[in-house]
C-alpha cells in the first residue's frame, strides 16, 4: 500500500489472528511514525530494549491490549485498547502528568474480515484511520502550552521595554542650563506663525539663556518636557530660603506692633 512504509513487514512479524489484532497492529505502526518505540507490555516488569516490533504475547487477550511506548524525548506513554463488541476504545496516556487522549474505532470500517489475514486484502480506508488516531494524539504529543505562553510573554515584555527605552532616548534629553537662547524672543512664534522658534506666550525659565536654572529647588534638571510651553510656578530669581534654625525677628507675630 502507498505511504505505509514498513507496515507490511510489521504485519508479517506480528502473528495477526483477528481483525482486532490487525487494527491494533496499524495503531502501533502509527505510534512508530510519531517518534515512539515500544517498551513492552504495560504489566511487564522486565526491562526491555526499545523496539519497533510488538512484544511477545501482545495479542494474548483479544478484549484488552496494553502497550507501553517511549518517545525520542524520553516521555513515556501507554496505549490501552478495550474491545466492546465490534468497537475498539483507544486510550493513550502520557505518564508524566496522566493526560489522556481517546478515540473510538469501528473495526469493520478499516479491516476486511474475509481477507484470510492476507496483508494485501486486509486493510481499507487506512488514511482515514491514521488521521483519526493521530488527531487524538496531538494534545498529548504537543509541547507544554503553559511554558510556551510564559516564554512568549517574557519575550514580548523584553521587546516592549527595549522599544520604550529607545523612544525615550530619541525624544527625551536633559536640557542644558547653558542653552543659548534669546531671552527677549518669548512669544515670537505667536507673532510669526512661520517662525521656527518653539517659544510661546509663556516663558520657560530653564531656557532663558541666562546660564542658570532659576528654580533650582522647584524643578530638577530634565524634569521639563522639551519644547513644551512652561508656566512659571515661582519667582524667576534664585532667592535664598530662610534657615530653619533662624529665629523670627522680635515682634514678628505681634499684631499690635
């Protein structure tokens, strides 16, 4: 058959005795295609070398098949198949967290019972069966979604911080107190709409051109937004504040003086 490389050899080595055996043999082949190898029977306590072949006595009981697999990433899975009349209930379990996937297989839809168990005439509609079984495996074979989500969030947060810091470096700077500017050009942009000056009706004391910061105790350097109009919040001169240790002059609070 096309696109089922190795299935015929596996079928010939598996001692097929019923249509249920034939169906389980194909499901075993599907596990091999998903990077799994058989460790043996679930109840088998003997350490067995990983193999692509089914273990001895795998089909001793036609009502229940229990196989154990190990994937290339060392994850261990169990495949348990229970027969209910002509239907197989297929359950695959990931052992590290007991996560289970399941599907139901109608054997008569995929196996010709009158074939005499000759490989060439045994199977039918295998593409459909493979798709059905492998779709049920996606959830337990996929990567841990929680780890992927955390990793994605950390990466997005890192990119956001990098973009934010770059934007700040481009658009924010520390205005120098020695910035040379004509102190008498306040309001020039209002008088001349084509002027390239950024001054408005309000004077920015940090850009007065006087070479000093007139509000040293009120506005720390760099706290103003570059290019913004500034409404003074205090006197433009650098008045000395009284020393807290100084006593008020005599009669300071005397309303009759």
